[in-house]
């Protein structure tokens, strides 16, 4: 897949294999931490973490 460009900037495709899993695990951890520390946006961050968790489950 090649880079795609939009008005805001370049969008690069997600890496494949183990790198993609590591990246998703890192993002999941960040959203989980933010959900527990930020009371105003905790529901939003929890939903993002759940979506990433579902993607991870499908990859593994």
C-alpha cells in the first residue's frame, strides 16, 4: 500500500506483523492509562481501548 495524502498531511499505512501488534499494544496501554487518569474523557478512552483490544484479538 502506498502513502495516501489528505489536506491535513500524509497518512502512512500501519506496519505488518509483529510491529503492528506491538504498536497496537502500546496504543491500548496509552488509552487504558488515560481512561483511568482522566475523569472527563474516561468513557471515550475506554471505548478506544476496547476497539484496539478487539483488533488485537483478531490478529492473535
